[in-house]
């Protein structure tokens, strides 16, 4: 065990001890593949004898925005089907004449479109997926596009709908055929998972309706409302699959197949695209907390306790997967731990 591995292991084991999460899986690597990694803790505190495993499936929550939306949007951009800076209403009939039609894909990818900040799908639009889609796409904006950086799940939901429109495929099929299969991400899929796969998943939040922790079903209510598939959340994956994804970002030649996006999209995205607005954003990625954009460490988090980091400049990537939502929605314990993890990986 190297000194760095030892420090990471102790950090993550301390998180288990302090009940920040039941267990965690981590991996660190470069363009050649995974260099280090491990697992700590248990899969489910109700079964303390069952250890967390490196191949555990996790509800990766908002990492769906990267794995299924950012990546597939990149394929459409590289195919010349998606102009980033044209108003959506100029090429998307569903939003023509509606407030959203004034925004661009660039606005959505930088969280500057002026969308309402909360999804609140059921409360606003009911439970029918078609009515939800129409409601989201025709909703009034909170502010003019380009005025402020305000993170909202709706940006990913809208981009998922846009990707479906431009590709004429549902988002899960689009992500599978254009991204996950070519990269060899065989364990990655939208939920709900079949029973045999759900048995390998880390449980998350307590479901008040059943009195049991969700396992193989997305914690995110919007994803469940939309039958498990949406741009906001709903994807399940493993550390090994996420390692393949991040390795590809550093060296496209490592992919066993040919994903639909390449280094041009990565370079376009891992750069500050919000000008003087704060906080700084790339395209769906953002500079790691505690690091300046010049340090070139980019991150995306998932609410269940997951995270991806990548630095083209340093040639390093990292994955941290936890099921912290089993215990609490409080962000602070994991926030502190994530920041320390990043410091150990990218000293």
C-alpha cells in the first residue's frame, strides 16, 4: 500500500466510522487505466456481514447528467445537429414561441438559461410524462437567459428532451448505443434494475411508502415519476465503468468501440464558459471546490454521495462512490470528505 493509498483508505474508513455513509468505493487513474482503488465499509448496515465490493452498483444520481446527457449532447454537437449558440426556438418546434425558445443549449449547459430552480414536476404538472414534458418546455423563465449562473436540475431534463428530439431516440437507448456500449460500460444502465442486478446495488434512501431502503430504484423522485429515465438522474453504474468513461476523456484511443463524442467536446466543456459570471462553469462540469479554474481539476457530484473528477492538464481522474443517502440528506460531512479526497488525489 503506497502512502497515498493508505491516506485515502484511512480517510474513507473514517467516513464509515463517523456514519457519513455505510461504505465507499474509489478509484484513481490516468490515460492508461486504473492505478489504485479500493472499497471500505458495508453495503447495507442492516446486513453488517456484507462488505462493500469494488463491483457494487451505485445509484449515481446527478452523474446521469454527465454519463447520459453531457456525453450524448456532445455526440449531437460533433455531428453538427446541435448548434450551441442558436436560440432553441429556431430549430426545436416544441419550444418555438415559448419563453424557453429564447435560451440556447450553451445557456442550459452552463446553468444560465434562467430556468426555475426546482424541478417540482408532480406538484406543477401531474404524473403523466407527456404533460410533464410539455409543462417543463413551456414554463416561464425565472430570469432572462445569460443573466446569472443558477444550478437547476431542469437544465439536464430539458437537454435530455432535446437530445431525444434531435436523435429521434429515447435517452436511455441513445446513451447505451452512443456512449456506454462503445466504452465497454457493461454494468451501466438506467433503473429500475432487474432483481438480479438490484441485489448488487448499494441501498440509498428510506422509502416512506414501503419502510425499506431503495435498492436498484432511483432515489430521485423525478426519475421515478418518469419511469426511471430522465436527464436529471436514474443511472446506475460501477467504479470500473466510470473509470472507463474518465479514461476515455483523457485518451480516446483507449475505447474498445467508437463513442460519438471525442476530444473536441471534452476540450469545449472543460473550460470556463460563463465569462465573468460566478460561480464559474464549464459545460455541465465545474472547477473542483478549493481549486481554481487554472488548476484544471473538473468535477461533478451526485446527491446520493457520488463524484467524478478529471484533469486533462495533470492527466489524472478519480471516482468516489458512496451511499451516504442511506443515513442522511445533510451535505456537510461528505462535502468535507470529498474535498480532502480531491486534495489527496490531486496534491
